[in-house]
């Protein structure tokens, strides 16, 4: 299997800078690269990556996107004096040239193409290019917003022509609209472009009408340009994650790209003077982790903006850590998207609803009068530069833990041992049925039985909670009883929130959901049982439609993950019994995505007869297995309907489920 993370960096890209006074351009400094690279070194991430040498992009490559006339203009800046450089710069918007700009722009683009080659050839699974100048504002014949050549746009054209890639997803999480990328691919259905950006009803740079949600592409490309404009500053973790669940991910999975390119600007992070947003560094780990499940893991991160050095470098480090497969830290903050974010999400979903099957099942309608329209300019947030420095320093200490020494602990009787993979450790033995029965009665009596404490499953739960192992897989003759025992043990050891997903014949008794300390979700092909009226006992009726492909993405992003993220568990238990109505690959995807919760503490409990599931889950839990998915299928009507009903009840309590502002 393809593995490894590539890193592109060369200090030569620090050999240009702004030569005159211009407050707008002053933030784009060479130290942006130095501090990012330094932070990666401090976290010992550079050593764990494959470092790729940069190269100059060729003229042929540059003109995949740019006009020969513009190339000539940039080339000529090499020999200009400062006055001429300034004069050339002023022909464009928010641009500056230096004598070394051309050379650096060629390396910046060439480095990006090196990364694309590594990933497309299979030398590396994924990677990141730390480069400048950035690219996403630059246009066919124009420099713009500190960008000279459009690195990501050229990379997409390059991948199409060199590797015959049919579908490319570009995710632009920079806080500015990459209008350059939009213009280049507007009428091209082979490139799906997603950008969120600070917009404030058009009052934020680059102040373009076409940055709004209703620019959806042109001609054949209609539906393939997704703009999510933020009309307020202060967007944070919950808003970004909601945008992924309710806008980007469903469309991206339906699109089914063969390569994902990220215009990875970190000016959307906390402390950035341009963006004035609030996302903390681990948010980028979550975004990255989700994107790693597309295109068989072929994911290239290409640096764009990011002007708060500490925020930039911490966020870029979280990105690389995640690419390498390290556990994703728990997301911090209240998991409630703000009203203005929901308005934006609602409008983007509405604008795209004619073009995407996955948007069909929910009601979509337009917000006519935006709540923030005509509001006075927002007050500066308290997170100015140095306050953010301090906040970040403390924050990183709080959220980063040493990676557990064991990746996957296997609790199984020896005759049922799955093939032990590298990174797995076997603890022989599991609960006997008698022991498990003891647990249930112990639970009813409010005490834990000696017998049970001596078995191997309960110590495994302790190891999981104490971070001795990252995750755990248990092969059990009685999935329900083992899961019940694990829950009791977790609560006994002080867990506050256990998220438990039950698939197939597991039959967990709802009374397990005590005091909100557990949230149980049962997935079954049968109709919903009589309603319990507890938001902690939830139900998903799900059955695959017969004709190939999968429709599971729909409930995954519409329901399962938003529910899990709303709850913020400290332990995830996934119990898979027999007679399940969800396919092996879908359960693998679910498990892999759930690893972003609870610092990766996932306990999978699997029936001993389900060999295929045991194999698939071992793969997902041990390696960040790159999963491949077929085309998207529309879900069966009764399933979609029962989900909608369930959502109406639950979304007032679990706020990440909400995708209409009301
Ligand atoms: C790459 C990038 C921002 C330009 C802002 C000009 N450019 N006001 O973040
Ligand atoms: Zn930017």
C-alpha cells in the first residue's frame, strides 16, 4: 500500500520581500516560511516526512494557465530597479514584485508540481508544499493579492494532462476567496472548486460580487463552483466543521475525485490580522483528516496565506501531523455553529441543490434578509497578535498528548485472533458469556464484579482511557454484553461522555444511556422501534439500495458525524453484530472518521463470526488506511424520510445537525 508524506520546502523562497512602504502587502513576509518550517522541526515532523527537492516550473507548465504576455511581464521584473518594480506592481491589485520574484514564483510552482508528481506516481500518499509566493488570487494575465502564478490551478491542469486525472477537488480554506481559481475553472466540470471566505456582504477584499454563494459555475461547469461566503468575522471550529459536514463533504463524496488539492491558507485561523477568525490549530487536523478519506488518500496541501506567524506555524504543523497519521486532537470549543454561519451554509446548499443528489432530501430555501446585513463594522476581536501568541502557547500544551505506545490493542480469544498487523498488540482472552452476564447484573446492582475486572476487556478499556493504547479491537461472542461491560468500565473510570454506535443485531438496552454520560445510536435495517424521547438514545433506519455503489455518505455527514461532534465524547465504542444493514466499507469509513473524536480512543467490538469486518476495522484502526469508494447512490426513500424525522427531534439539542438558520 502507498504510504508516506512528502514535504516541499526550500529556503530560497525567502529571497524576495517587499521593497517599499505598502501597508497592504507588508504582512506577506519571508519569515512566514521560516517559522512554519522551524515549528515542523520542533515537533520532529520534518524528519518523518520525505523531503522533496524543489525545481523551477517550465514555461510550458506556467502557460498551462497563464498567458505568454503575462509570463513576459513577470520575467522582465528580474532586471528591474526598485522604481520599475513598483510601477509594474501597481498595474495589479495588492501585488508586489522583487528582482527575485520570478525565480521564487517558478520554484513555488515547481515545488507544487513536484508534490503532485510524488502523490500521483504513488511515491508518497500525500504531502504538503510550504511555498511562497502564494497562488490562488493570480489570474491568467494578472498578479493579485501577493500571488504571481496560480500554483494550485496549474497543478490541477498539470495533473489532468500528465496523469489523465478526470476529477479534481480543490478545497480553498484560505480566508480569502481564490477568485483566480474560480475564473480559471468556472466552466470546467472536471474541477470542483470549494472556497469559504470572509465576505461581509462584499465589503471585504477582494470585494467581488462573484464571491457570493450564487456563483455556482458556468456552462458545463454549472454546479462545480462552491462559494461559502462568511458574512461575519469570528467564525470558529464549529462553523468550519459544520461547513464541511453540510456543504463540502457530501458534494465532494458525490463528486468522487481522483485527486484533492488544498489551497491551504492559514489566515482563516485564530489570531490572523487579515481573517479575524477563531479556528484553533487542531481544527486543521480535523479538516485534513476528513479530506484524507477522498481520492484514495491522494491529498496535496499547498500553502497560500497565513499572516500570524504562530498561528500559521501551529496550524501547518497540525496539518502535517495528521497527514502522517498521528491521532487527531480533540476539537476544542462549544460545538454550536453561529447563526450567520448557518445562514451562509443554508444559502450555499440552496444554490447547489439542483445539481447534487445528496442535497435532495432536505428542504432548502433561501435566506432573503441576512441577519447581519447593514450591521456596523464588527469590533476587533480580543485576539490581537500577541494575545493570540499566548493563547496558542497554552492551547497547544493543553491539547497535545504524547502518542500512545501501542496503536491497537487486540482483545480476542486466541483461536479467533485476526491476522496481527504491525502496530497491533494482542491481549489474549475476552469476556466469557458468563462474565459478561455478571457485568450486566453488576451494573444493575451498581457494582462491578471481581470476575469481570479480571478479564482482559476491562483492563483494555483502562489502557484506552489512560492512553496506553490509541485504540482497541475486541472480538467477542456476545457483542452487546461486551459493549455494555466496556461502557460500565469507562464510566466507572470517570468517563463523562461515551458515544456508542451499535450496528446489526446488537440490541443494546436503552437504559444504558444514563445521565447523559452515554449517547447510543443504533443503526438497523428495520423500522424505528417505539420512540424513547431521549436525545441520548437515537436510531437510524438504514438499508442499502440494491444497485451497486453506496448511499451511506448521506447519513454519515448529515447525521452520524454531526451527532458525534456535537456530543464531543471522550470514548467511542463501535459494536458490530451480525445481520447488519451497513456494508463493510461503509463501516470502515465510519470508524475511520470517528477516530477524529475522543483523541482517537475508539473501541471496536466485533462478533467473532464477522471475519471481513474484523479485517477491515483492524486495517483502519492500525493504519490510516486509504479507503476507496464507489460512486454515490441515492438512499432509499423510507430511510431518508425516517432520518429527516429523527433530525427534527434531535437538532435542537445536538447543534451540529442543524443546517438551516432558524
Ligand atoms: C494569499 C493571500 C491576501 C491578499 C490580501 C490583500 N492574499 N488585502 O492570503
Ligand atoms: Zn488569504
